[in-house]
C-alpha cells in the first residue's frame, strides 16, 4: 500500500508485509493513524507522522478467521470496526488494539461497514452507530460501543456489496451485485428510493462532505458521479481511467 499526496499524487511512503492483497483502508479522525485490512485475515494500524507513513505497525489485529474486507473508525476515534468474510464484525479499542466484542448476526460474508457521522441531539453527542452490508442481502445497523444490533434492513434483491452514510446521518446508500443503489432511511428500515446505477456489481460508494454528489464504482472499472439533489439522482458523468470524463 502506497500513501500519496492529493492532488499531486506524490508517493509519501509505502507499507508492505501482507501475505495477501490489501482490501480496505481507513483514516483515524485525527488524521494521525491509518488502518489497512487484508485478505490475509489481519488489520495493520500505522502512525502517519508529518505526512509520511511508518513502515512498522503500532499493532496488528489478528482475531478474524477469514479475509477482512472493510473497516472504519468511529467519529471520536475510540473504536475501530472491521468486517470479514468470516460473517462477523469485530470491535476494537484504538488505544491498545484489544478486541472488545464480536458481532455475529450476519448469516453470510460481511462485505462493507460504514460509521454514521457524528450526531448531536439536545446538546448531547449521540453514541456511534455503524451500518454493515452482507451477502445475506441485508444491511444491519449497530451500536458498536455496546454490541447492540439496532435494526435489519431487508428489501435487497442481491448481495449488498457497499454502503455509505450521507453526511447528515439521516440516510444511507447501499449498492448490490445487480448494480442497484438504494436510499435507506437512517432512522428506520424504510427504502426511500432506488435506481439502476450500473450494469455490473458495484464495489464502492463515496459521498462528498456536503452530501451533494455520490460516486459509484463497479467491477468493470466504471466510476460514475451522481447529483443527489435531483430526484431521482441524476447521472452527471462517467469518470474514466485516463482522468477524462464523458
């Protein structure tokens, strides 16, 4: 894995030592650490001092029994949640890398996990929530700090491969192997809308910080940008490998 500057693209450091491919990456909210998941069943956490990445990890997480496919930090940076092909999510403390609990309600591979943005109500900071997506065609909402599953979102027709929260925390977007994106209510199991975004299965979703644009990436290498202010979301452009657009 190579850390690069943005937008220049200069290499700032490289991390190796994995016995299989790297599958996911997550920045600590403070920007001083980075966590990398791997198909070798491990997660490696590294310091990122002065825009470089330390080659040796602070610690390596090794409790999963199959490939680790995705990961995310909570907004306060106190928890790290990992998703695995072993059908589980695991919650780790970021101070020492110790496992706090395992969440094993999914019945198939867990492909993706995403943390809800920091939310406040009545002057109080709400506890962290995360969403997970699996081959069991469900999205599950969790309170990882106490290990509670809050709800199950069904109504998917294929394996759910990617998920992302809107910056408002009031809705989230899921994508499946049929190339369909669904809009999910952040406070219930309701599907607010859906559209056919790709002809191939979608493996990645990303939203800009203002919540106006969604990027979707599929297995064939096509990345698309969508306008979320339109109903239904409007395709803006296809982003091509060369950096050109159409």
